[in-house]
């Protein structure tokens, strides 16, 4: 950056410039001495001072000046191309936020690799990266590692760049087009890339990244428009919090599918079994509607309030190409569908053939088997790998209140005369209620045993996610 200053009529104009040490030194032919006059420029001494400051994590700017003829009205690139006088260095400290250091560590534990791409000096970038704990920013002897610079990137071919981008954690003195190259290189290896940036020159890389993240406070309009999302607080820790929240939401969505699919599967198997053997349907269509309508609201919806499980950020990322339901989860869905179908049809036959109950009473019991079975299974689904006692029995109070409401509503469904007329149901005896409750307990126990025996990983295959940070 350079500015033109008017000193008055018929006096020379002054140009003051600031920028990276390399760019300013290349334009200087002299240095301002202690007497306030241009003198010899010792570029080696300047470079040594810069290295010392940068190694302490300071961001260093160089300043220079030049005189232009009186009456100069416009500043051109040629005016600052050379013959400038070096004035000195300005070093600034921009320490990492404590929450950013913690967020980087959490991201790395979650399998998210954080990389720094900056225009700062290589030593400054390496020192800051070391303080942040960015993996790969420390050499074997424990000292800050020299970052790969933009000049070095220029010499790396497109064929070799993916390996460098994958291996190196810190890139310094990087030009805008090189940021774009780095994002593409990481993507070429199958990585999911999240890029953060705030300037106009970050826009191409933000647009190319799988997830472009712009700064809301200090970012430019161009960066915000090119990004997929905007951080309103300009805090890297917000990205980590968003990943954690996203994992929790995805877990709960998966739990809902694992809970709700056996209902439809069990109902279908029950009806198919009755058709195959030529028996009466154990559940009437209007009763199927009752099951789906009430349980989805009072039971399934409660899984949305399930707190994030402990260690959610200790898991590796999920492969975006993996199916929503893993083979082991699909087997569980099939198992629960069979158990619900067997329980409903078994209770139906028990009442019809051995107790001489009416068709309406047997259907009422079969319907209640589904409702009670789903209620017990709901507590299985609060975690796909842990029991509800491990994650906290009362951690999801809406699930408890929803289950209590479902019990009350089902009692009203079976025992109330008005519901008996509307849904063709009949009151159930205490013995029948006891058998149905026992079935729910057995179903819960079987699934808990299955969790221990199978011991599958919820997230399935993993992949490496790259996060490029500016």
C-alpha cells in the first residue's frame, strides 16, 4: 500500500509505502539513517531482524518513503517500483484466542485436519501455528517448522501438489491463485475441504471449497457472497461448535430412522403373515393409522431432544459416500421388525385361540403390542451403541414425558367407550396388559444384548477431512 502526500505549494510530494519486507526491500535502494538522511541499505541486517521478530510470532511490516516532483497529482505503480528509502519495521502481535487453541485440538481429535494458509512471513506463520497446536507445524526437534511459501508452491507441479498439500500444515506468503490451487489439490485426494477467509482475494478459494466460510465482522462483501456460510463472530471456535452440533443432529436423525422403520416393517410383516396363513388381519387399517400418528408425535419426535452423546467429537468423520444406515443398523431394524411382528401376532393368536377373545379385543391387544414395543425400543434408540443408563436415564426428559403421555393415551384408546366405537377396540384385562408389558421389557433386553454382541461403529468407514484456515 502506498499513499501520496502534499507538503504545500512548490514542495516535493512524499510517498509512504508499507508491505511485506520482501516487497518493500525490493523497491529500496537506501535506508533512513540516524541523522535523518538516506544512507546505505543493509538488507542482510533487515532480514535478520525480521527473522528474529517473526520467530516470536510477530507480524512484521516494512515501511519506506520516496520523494516525487512538486505538482505530482497521481500515484502510479511506476512511482513505487524502485529508488525508495527504507524507513524501518513495524512488528505487531496478534495472539491466538484461547478458545481457538482449544477448538483446533478438538477438531484434530475429531479427525479434522487444520491447515493455515496466510500471507504472513513463513516464520511468523510457523510460530503462530505452533501456538495453535496445528499438526505438522513443529519439526522433529520440537522447533517451529518452516512453512512452505508461495514461491516454493510456484515450483511445485500440479501433479506433485496434492502430496505437498496433504503433508504440509502451514503455507505462507501465499497468493490468491495459490489458495485456489491448494483447495483443488486437497479435493483431488477425496478430502472434504472447508475454507475460511475474509478478503476479496479469498473469494475464488471460498467458492471452490466444499464449505466456504466467510467472516461476518471483518469480512468483505465479496467473501460473504462467495461463501456457503458466514461466521457472525469471526471466531474459529464457532466452526468447531457447528461441527459438534451437526454431529449431534445427524446422530438424532439416524436414531429416528432406526426407531421408526421397524414400525412399518413390523406392521407389514404382521399383515403379510396373516394373509399367507389365511387368517384375519391382526390389526385394522384405522388402528395402523392410530399407531403411526400417535407414536411418531409422542415418541419419535422426542429423539430430537436427545443431548449429544459424550465423545461425539472423538469420533472420526463419517464418510459422505456411506449410506445413511449401515449394514449393522439395517440388521437391527430387521430384528426389531421381526420382534414386533412376532409379538403382535403372538398376542393376537394367544387371545383368539387360547383365551377365546373377540376379534376386536385381539386386535386391540396387537395394536397395543406395537405401541408398548415402540415405547421400550425408544429408550434403546437413545443411543445406538450405549444403554440409556450409560448416557443418563433422565438426560432426555421429553422422552420420559412423551412415554408417559403415550401410556395414558393408549389406556384411553383401549378402555374408553368412545375410542372403542371410533377405532373398533375393546378394553383389555390386567393380565393382557401384563403380557404386553413383559414383551416390551424382553424386546428392550434383546436389543441391549445385541448392542453388546455386535459392537459396531455408528459412523462406519472414515475419511480424512481437510480444513484450510486463512
